[in-house]
């Protein structure tokens, strides 16, 4: 399977599939309804995953100018 397709499918799982399961007001996590906590967590995790992908991408290596 193409890597780009795999990454696309992996990003759809938490965004679409799990919202059906977690769409509940109870339980509260850190004073927030669980669905709101879930959405906020994925905003932070998405940023982290983008930084990791940037670091692992060989096209982003800086060329040394001598």
C-alpha cells in the first residue's frame, strides 16, 4: 500500500470513526466532557505527529553551503 494512502487512512480513524463511539457527555476528564477532551487531545497530537513527520522526511534535510 502506498505510504500516502496509509497515512490518510490512519488520520481518518480518530477523526471520523471514533467520534461515533465517544460522543458522550459523561465521563468528565479534567473538567471537560469526554468528546471535547478528545478533540483537544487530537489537536495537540496532530501537531506532534506533523513535527515527527517533518523530522523523518528526507527531503527536509538542510544542505550545507560551504
